[in-house]
C-alpha cells in the first residue's frame, strides 16, 4: 500500500490518477488482494466568582456620586496586578458616566482568562468565514448530538456481527484510504455513516464489507474532488461484490440515512482544536500528525462511541500535547472547545490507552501508516503507561 497524504489531494484534470490506477490493475494479476470476508470470518476466533451587586442607585446629586465613587476607588486595593483607580471624570459628564466608570474599572479586575483570537490572521480569507465561524461550531456541537449513532447497537440491533468485525472493517478502510489517496475527512465520514447504518439495520457478516465500501463510496462523493469509480471499490474487495450490488447498497444506505449526509466528525472538530492549541503554544507538524493518529485509533474502538466527536477531538489534543511535553491545556482551548480539562478525564485516558495498546495490536493499518517518516513516525513514539492526575485539575 502507498501511504496516503494527511491533507486533501486534488488530482489534476490530466487523468494522472486514473492512469496510476490502471497500472495497479495490470500489476494485480501477479499479486491479488486477500478477500476481506476471509479476515472477517477469522475474527470469530479472535471562572471565578461574580462581583456583588452594590444595589440600585438612588436619586441623589451627581456631584455626590462622583465624589463617593472617587473616594472608593482611591481606598480600594486593586483586585489584580495592574488594576488601579480610574481616572478623574471628564468635565461635562453626569452621574450616569460615573456609574459606568465604576463598573468598567472593576471589570478588568475579575481576572478573566486570557485567550488568543485564532481567527484574526484569517480575516481577509473568505474561506475561513471568520465573521461567523464561532456560530458555525456552535451549530456543529448541536448537530453532533442529533446525528449520533446508537452507542449500544452491537447489543441491541446486531445479531451476526461483533465489535471486532467492525474494528477489522475500519482498519481495512484506513488501507483503502491510503490506496486511493483519499482525504482523511472521507475516512471519518465513512465511519460515521457505517455506525449510523448499523444502528438501524441488522447486517449479516457476509455483507459487512459491502456496507463499509459503500459508505466510503458515498463519503468520497461528498468530500473528494475526484472520487474513485464504483469499479475501483469493487476491485479493492477482490471483486467480492459486483457493481450492481454496490449501487443497490448505495441506494439502501442513502434511504436508511434519510439522505442526511452532512454531519460533524472527529476530524471536523480536531482541525479547529489544533488551530486553537497552536495559537498559544509553539507547535510543529508533529503535533498535527500525532493528533490525527490518535483520532484514527479511536475509529476502530467500538466503546469510543460513548463519547461525542468533539470530546474525542479535544481528548486527542490534550493527550498529544502531554506526549510532546507541552502544556496539556490552555485558556484558548477552553474558549474555543467549551471543554475544561476535568471534562476530558475519562475520554483522554481511553485515547491514551489506545495509543499504548496499538503497539501490539492485531490491527496494524493506522500504526503502519503513521510509522512512516512522512508522518514523523508518531506511532513509534514512547509514553508513560498512565496519564498524570494534574492534567485534569
């Protein structure tokens, strides 16, 4: 398998990708891929306190209010370093101005957490949508709740497949994404479609791979500039399924999902949180690769469905920061994610254990992918067996 790129690959209109695919088809005669159903069958054996209100202002003279406020400002000790008494009132301003000045003088002393405006440098980029990017992510946080799969569908819906079969399927889809150099968003969206479908339909094990490859076909049409053809997805399954079977499953998948294909994934939030972390901490591309590796590991773990995509993304960020000996959380991350460290304890511990266990896992696709120097070999990094408690205080 050729390692796929982490970023979006826009193939040129000269048909180069198609010609490479044709060469691979010609070479396939000497080395056929193992049918996925063989692997599936083998799986059966395996904020601080608010300031007190000083009460309503009664109807008294403006001169008295000004004098009283100035005396209090001169006598009070500042709440925080750099907070001193307000300047004298400008001439011609009434008692309303006096009350406003008093409130303004107290507000900075509340020691509001400082955060970096991570969108300031993108104000001139129309693709960044800086004017309403925060509103967009507020909507996405609501949307992830509405499109969340059932977290217990293996027990309540499925009768012929188990979590290990799901893990093998997603491990294989990581390889497929590399083979066709698909955008990483396509992989995460494919996993989301699979889980939503399996939450509603009881699938036999001999059709599980068909569901997976069809989900990736639909996700490719949604995310990619040049999506692979149906025949290419048939080929990657060693022609276990025909073109007609894939198209029929595509219709079935769309019907079950009610054509509701737009949904946030772990990658959606991860991209935003990586930007938030980089706004306050000097970070290089290794951090992004490590976050992406941790996120892909969570795709293959069925119990991770108990956590929202945004929670998993934030947990991947804090674990990656800790592994790189950086501050594990910042006020900027709190501001843009809405999570405090204590909110991430259990999810972050689960993410960390996935990294530790991946070194000896029987599902090698993500580990081998990120062992490449192209991805800074982040899957080969070492770390402690447990996360420290101080990360979540």
